[in-house]
C-alpha cells in the first residue's frame, strides 16, 4: 500500500480554462475548492428541478432558470405549446 498523498506536487503548469478541482462524479471542473464543494453538495447527482416552460431546459437553481428565460425573452422566442397570449386590443 502506498500513500504518498501527504505532499502536493508543485505543478506550475496550469491548463488554461480548466479548473484544478475536478469533480469525481462528473466532468465539471472548478478553479476554486469552494465552488467544487458547492457543486458537489448542491448540484452534482441531483436532478434539476426548475423546468423551463418553453423548452426542455432544466435548471438546478431558480436563478439559473431566470437567466435562461432571459435568453428566450431577448431572442424573441415565441412558445408554441404554451398558450400565453397577451390579449391586446390595439
Ligand atoms: Zn459533479
Ligand atoms: Zn427554455
């Protein structure tokens, strides 16, 4: 049995764009340990519960969904299935 994990190797080569802290369960990477922890506690392995009403997108956080919905609003996305018609008597 070998346990040589006491000392962190000095790895100066930092790959750009990818965090050093990788999740064990998925492919997510984070630059900061706290973000990885937050991911593992709150996100990883959990089903995103906030369903977009316009598309199959689901968000883990409600704030994420709100950002996503903004994209719909900006792109002028008109929902086909949702019968959200604003009645305007112009
Ligand atoms: Zn993960
Ligand atoms: Zn959507």
